C-alpha cells in the first residue's frame, strides 16, 4: 500500500513539473483556447514522464514498458486539476475574449 501511494505521489510530482514546463514553454503560446493548451500539455507530460520512467526502470535490461501504466493514475489526477483550473480561467475570460484583470 505504501509503495502504491509513493508511486502515485511521485508520479504526480513528475507529471506536474513536466506539465508546468511544457505549458510555460510551448502550449501557452500555441493554442488560443486555454483548456486545449493545458490538457495537451498534460498529455505530453504523461508521455514524456512515462518514457523517462521506462528508461529509468530498465535498470540495465530491456525497456520497462509498464511505466506507461504506472503513470496513468497520476496523469488523471493532474489532468483533473488542470481541467478545473482551465475551466475557471475560461469563465474569467469574458465573451469578447479579453481577460478582465482589474475586477
């Protein structure tokens, strides 16, 4: 049980850090819709984190393919956080597409 909780918490940390890096560097500038940019950056963070974990879990042997399964739950948790964050941001943006900063 402790192994599973540690794996989920560590995976959430990795996915969150990669998500924030990808969103800041790439996807915030590519998509006009904040929801699309945020969710795409979570997907790319999941793929990148799972790939890195697969090489790390190989431990001198063949590639560790179950790393993609290990990171599903943390990616879904971070994805839910990002979805509600993007939904809140989308509601702040008015109908004219301009964010009202001084409310």
